[in-house]
């Protein structure tokens, strides 16, 4: 990992951690429990402390940081799509796809 990338991760983490309660946007946290880039416990803290009314978390046991490069990436992608359907509704998800 590049030095600038590490610096930005630390800078953002230092700001976000004490400000989790101010997070109000919908979000879906998908940490891998074997992630060595970010702390999966911080993901759990975000989920528990955020003020967002629509939030979900799914831990992937033994997975690393970049979940969409895991062999199970199709299953993970489907979890993301399912969450989008739940949040946006099927019609709105189709609109998002058409804009990609």
C-alpha cells in the first residue's frame, strides 16, 4: 500500500471513529473478519453507533479486505444487490443499473 493511501486511511479513521453517531445515511457494512487493512471491529462499532435508521452489517468469516476479489464474489455481489433492492425497491434498482 502506498504511503499516501495509508495516510488518508488514518486521517479518515481518526475523524470518523469519534463521529460515528453523526452518520445518518443508509449504509451496508460488509467486513471480512480476516481483513488486515481495516479493523472489522470498527465496522461493528460504526453499525452499532451510527444514527442511520437504515443500516445493515454482514460479516464474512475468514475473508480479507477486498471482498469482490474473493472466490465467493458472486455471492457477495448478490448480497449487495439484495440490500439495494431492500433499500431502494426493485424499480429504483433497475434505474440505478440503467445509469451504469
